[in-house]
C-alpha cells in the first residue's frame, strides 16, 4: 500500500501529457440550441434556445440544478444526442453535419462508468487509442504515459471491475485523452466520489486546463463550479440564465450578501428597511440582499417583533454563485 | 475518411477477438455442449435403446441442421444480448459511440462481429457433429457445391446477425426470456434441423408455417451443400431468400439502431 502511494505521488509530479497547440477563439459555439424529447406523456422540452460560447483554453462550467438541461447539452455537444433545433460547432466541426470530425477532436468522460468491463485498465486505453487510428505500439506507449501521469500505473493490469469509483473516473479521464483531443468534456466528474477524491480530480482537471486544453465540466454543485471554473453558464429549466466569469457573476449580484430570516408565523406586513437592495417576503420567510447586512438582522428582528413574530432561523449567504443564482432567478438553488 | 472508418471498425473487431480469445474455453463449451448432447442422444442413445431403430443415418441429417441452427441462434443471441446490455448498464454503448465512426458504421460493425462469432460457432459444431459418432458411423457429408458453401458462410451469419441487431434495438432486457421461449426455441425446434423441409409434406400447414423461420433456409441451404442427395429446397430459392433477407433485415436493423441510439 505504501509503495503504491509513493509511486503515485512520484508520478503525480510528472507533467501532464502534451496536447496539440491551439489558437485563440471559440472552442464551442451554440446558437439557439433546442431539444424536445418525445415521450408517452407528450413532448418534454429539455433545452430552449441555448446560445453560448466556450473560449479555447478555458475551464468552462455548465452549471444548473438537476433537470436544467446540462446532460442534454453535453449529449448534443458530444454528438450522442441530436438537437431538435439550432446548431453547435465544437472544435471547428458541426455536430449534426460532421459528427465524426467532432468525435475526433473531443474527449468525453461520461457521468456513468462506461469503461469496457471485459478489458483491463491498460487495454481500455489501448483499444480506445486504436479506435482512433493509433498503431498498437503507439497506443500501448501512450496508455503507459497516461497511466503514469494519472498515478494508475500500478493498476494497469487490473480488470476495470476491480477499481474504486474514484479510480474508475481517473481511468476514464486518461482514456478520454488517448487521442489528444482539443476539447475535454466531463459530465458530473465528481458525482458519487468521496471528498478526497473530488479534490484530487479537481487538481487533475486544473492541470489539464494549464496545458492549454479546453475543458468543459457539467456540474450541479455550486462549489465545484465556483472553485474550479474560469467561466460558467448557468442553466435552469432548459434556458440559459447567465454566462459569465465566476468573478463577474458574483459581482453581478452586486457583491451582495443575502440574509434569510424565518419567523414563527406569516409576516406579510413586515416593514423592510428602505436601504435594502431587494427583498422578498414569502409567508414566514423574508429574504433581503444588500451590500452590507450589518444591522439588517436587528432591524428585521425588530420589525418582526412589531408584528408579534419571533425568529426561528437565520442564514447569511456571502457573495457567491449561489447568491448570484438567487438574484438572477429569484429561486433558491437546490442541488 | 472511408479508410479511417474501416480502421476504426477493424480495431473494434480486434477488441472483440481479444475478448473471445481470453474466454476461449467458455466459448467452446457454450457452443459445443448442446450439439454434442444432440448427437449423443439422437445418434447413440435413441438407436441403442431401440426408440429410433434404423436411424443410423440420422447423423447425416443432423450435420447441416445443427450447424445452421447454431450459427443462426448464436448470431442473434450474441448481437442482441450484447447490445441490450450496452444500452442498459450505464449506457456502455456510449464508449463505442464516441469512437470516430458514424452510428450506422457502429451498427455494421456489430453485425459483422456477430456474423464472425456465429461462423466460428458453426465451425465448432461442424467439428463436433462430424467427428463425434459411433465407430464406423461417420455422417456421410461432403461439399457438393463450393460457391454455395461460400455464399452460405457469408449470408447465413450476416442475415442472422442483422436479425440480432434488430431484436436488440427493439426489445428491453426484461423481455429477453420471453423472446427466447417464444422465438428462439421454436425457431430451433421448427427450423428443419432434425428433418428436411420436404419431409413436412405430411403436415402441409406446418410446411407453410415454418417458412417465416430463418433457420429453415439456413438448414436447407447447408443441406444442399453437404448432403445434396437428401431432399432439400431448390438452391435458387434458398439463396434468394438469404440474400434478400440479409439486405432487407440489415437495412431495417441499421435504421432502428440509429433511431435507438440518437434519441
């Protein structure tokens, strides 16, 4: 066990594998992308006119609660789902007209573990390389390089069914890099992994961005998008809520703090201080945002007391993607 | 473009062969056990206990029948069950869908692999049926028509693998056992495996009814190849059906495959 750990930490210091050089410009452009699924219960609209751009070399987050349309977007960008309307250009190729060209230029790490269960770790990588036209010897060499870089060389001969969830995800990332893609797409890369593995995966993803690779991460975790990404697009109910840098987004909410106070009964008539930027009263709950919430809590408590209400619970949200989501959609973000 | 599609398809076949080689013993047992038992019961046990007296030539009838039914059923089972598994379990199919191949190319690759696998299974069965017999009772088979044999080796597995792809795209995994009982077993029992089609003259409705069964044409075609002296359907008829069914079912299967994969 100790030996493996030592090996791994040694390998972790090796450079990420080289990727092709890229110019500036958009790596992904979508225009009015729409998707409607036909189902027995009638049509289900999953995506409504999504237009966005991902720049080359950036680490881009596709953020939204479950059912927001992230997986559909990822499916369309990776040619696995046909859009019902609109268009998408990925790494210079049209997903509908040139799906094979798109596939040559992207690496994809799916949310589910779809490693080839009848093959070993190394074989998973080698055959992926061969599907992309690498000769057997070249595929073997690149597989070895990637497994060493990812700290999985010691597991090369294991069947993938013997891997832990985190290891399987790392193998999937290494496999997606076999054909040196221009764009790496990861769908919920840290779903179902422990916190330690999550931090390690984030580090790996940042390393890849630092090599110049364009990385798109779909996630429903606000913290993941906030800590990891350069820019994010927030989706909700199949619509683009906003697309901006993380810093820009937290600033867009005015850098506000959001104070939520829950009283022990309805407070519809509560007096809100005039200097509060936005406020919303919903039954027993008051939510108010302001650049500085100092003093706001005591004023709200007093205003509630004037109505004969006591305070049950108080939460404060610092300027963040969560407060930005709240400010932009008037809804709480539910992961 | 076309070259790279072929190279990707070839790499996928290499992967299938690699897995098959690793599971070779299992493949041989799975493929050979049933025909071995059929030969044992029909050409040894039954004549020995007096149930089928005078059936010593039965081995000769069984050679084309068992090779045909195993080839057809193996192709259908291999393609349909592997596809259903890949479509359900974490959508493992996405791994292949992301390879630089159009979706129709992936469907063709699955048909070609199913056909190749079924051909190998047919070969195992031929060796079992031909070489396992009572002393001096070797089935009297010889290749009477080489071009027909080659056509059979190409079209029987391809036709059956196309059926497999179609079935795999239509059925849900929970319906497999129903499919086996309702389609696969009747297809074997009524596939002119144990008797030539002409012998069904005595039961006219059945003779007509079995014509929807692809195993019938496979058995009859191989009968024309290996045992031309026994009654068999006219070569032109079986060949036409095999070629037309391969093209027709193949086209339907690829379309259904594309629709199923690209939601």
